[in-house]
């Protein structure tokens, strides 16, 4: 009855957090290659990935803290030194599958919880879907980086005011990150949606999906999600993962497509002046 059953436990959390960490490390390496003046870099601290992509980048944080090592104080010292030396705030994404004592260590060191994230997964064995013929979905290469980035940025611009230029720059780098497969959705020959995708070992990660305002509520996001899941299964992935804000439409869409919530992750910030 339980053969092949996947438990939401520490081992699964290690796999999911490492997948997201590797995807972000690929992006940081792309930044360092294309914009060496940025000082972008990442560091493996006993299994915890600390990434610097600029003081204001959402990628500047750690993944996996407490999952691969019990040396909480030592690992935090190294991570804090990595960020502070670069003039960056200190953030950690922390899975609830770590030892509960880590929460006390974070509190004593002056950290505060600031954000929650649903980390989700679904199995890909036997996955199939019927493609919506009105959409053309394909993986773009570096030559179409601007097309993909403009589409992604246009979708995100209505969600967060003043973010379009920032997302366009992020999008151009995303296309050029190794192991990243940027998916583009076209309707009647025009790009209407974009989504990130990467494969790490036997897990694929779906990230950064958005649809331009004029093409919403026509099924572009469902088609994009299904196409990426199909591609992951074809390439031998056993699991797919994605993250979303708890209770958000993105989480609901994922659950409609068979994703399960593995756990809710907390993002911690070191208080200024600590």
C-alpha cells in the first residue's frame, strides 16, 4: 500500500531546497559572467547555499539552512559574514523540516520572520495532458532572450508597480543561465506568456510564470504549466516542484494540476544593527 509513497519529510525537503538553490546558483553564475562588476557570487556552507546577486535582489539569501548540517551557529556566522562583507541584508529561507532548535538560535541572533512560502511538488509518473491547440509553446534560446524577458516583465508589471524594468533585466539573465529552459507561449503568433524551468537531478522546477494582461483568462497559464510538466516527464524527472505565496492564485492553480503542499517555509531576516 505504501510502496512508492512520497512522504513530506526532511529528505524530501533536502531534495526540494537543493533544487531551488541550484537553480538560483545558476542564475547568480550567469550574472557574474555577464555583469562581472556586480560581484555576484555564491557559497556552499556545509550544504547551505548562500547567494549574492546584489543588495536588493530577491535571490540574495540562503537555501537549505539547517537541513544538511547541525552546526547552526557556525553556519550562520559564515553566512552572515558572506552577506555583510558585501553590504547586503541577511535572509534565510528555512524549512520546517529542520530541527526546531534552529528557530531559537535565529531568535537569539536577532532574526525576525518576514515571509511565508508554500513549497509544492507533484509526481510525474504517468502524467499526460491534452494540449490546447490555440497555443504554441516552445523553449527559446539566448537569441530570443529579449522577447522572453519582455513577455515575462509585461506580465509581472501589473502585479508589482515599477518592477517592469527590473524584471526585464532579470529575464535576460534567466534565459542565459545554464540548465534553464525558458518556455514561451504564443497566441496567433504573438508572445503572451513566459515561464522559467530547470532540471536538477530527477526534479524539475517551475518558476516565474506570467501572462501579459490582454491575454489573461484564456488558459495560457494552464497550457504553460502542462507543457513544462510534460517536458520534465519526457526528460526522466520523477518530481516537479514550484513555490507560491500561501493561498495565492498561483498555489490554487498548482493544486488544480495535482501539486501537493510539502510544507510552508519561513523567510527570516537579520534585524538591522544586530
